[in-house]
């Protein structure tokens, strides 16, 4: 569990980032989860875009992905969500 100050710091870092994944009408599947898992290990902080065709709520999607991936939900604004998980091998972000 991260503190509110740590979450604010991560939101600041994510503000400058572009989304690296899009969730469309296919929704959340095993392939997407594997790719997100690899991206979290490499980057620690990722931003995703939920397309209108997905018909998914961003907050629900954020909590579901955080639970499945063992990550911390950082932010859900509009159709953008941000996830954080500390890397086991390539620690880049110091909280």
C-alpha cells in the first residue's frame, strides 16, 4: 500500500507520460494481462487509455487490473488510468 504523498508523486510522473496501451471492445484478456505484467516489470509506472468502444468504467477497470496484476492503482481520470508496481529487477522509481 502506498501513501497519499507517494501516490501524488506517481501522478506527477504519469502526467508527462503517454498511454502505452489501449483497452478496446475486446476488454481485459489474458494476452493484455501478460503484456501489462511485462510493461510493469520494465517501467514500473504505466498509463492506459480506455476506448469508448470498451464500454468499461475506468475506476472499475483500474481496480480489476490492479488486483489481477498485484499493482497499486494510482489514478483514474476520464478514460485514462495509471498503474504502479515496483520492479523486482529494474528498480527505477524511488518512493
